[in-house]
C-alpha cells in the first residue's frame, strides 16, 4: 500500500505535466521566476482535480499539450510561453 499523500500524488503529476510541456518548475523556483507560494498554490489547485487517472493516462500516452480538464493549464502555458498574450 502506498503512503503517498494526495498532495504528493498531484505534485508529481503537475511536475510531470509541466515538464511534458517544456516547463522546468524546479528551475523556475531556483531562479525566482515563480515563488514557493505560486508552486504550492498550483499543487493545491491540482489536488482539486477529480481525474488524476486521466492526467496520468495523458502523460503515459505522450499526448501533446494539456488535457482539457487541467486546472493549471493557463498558468503552465504562460510559464512555457505558449499562451497567447492578451491584447
């Protein structure tokens, strides 16, 4: 039986999803591009997702982009530079 907490599970999934979309969250934390509070808030936001298995499948199958249900899609897209900038 796994002792991994819900927070840890979603932290791992969010980090993988970010990396799959060109965002190195560890580097962004180290360089100060994002704050520890931003990171923790993003993980907490991820814990509200009810489809962790869908996220895991998306990552395992190597699909491009973010699944439509990703609660951090906008924030991670901005960090990757793939989000359209508002006028």
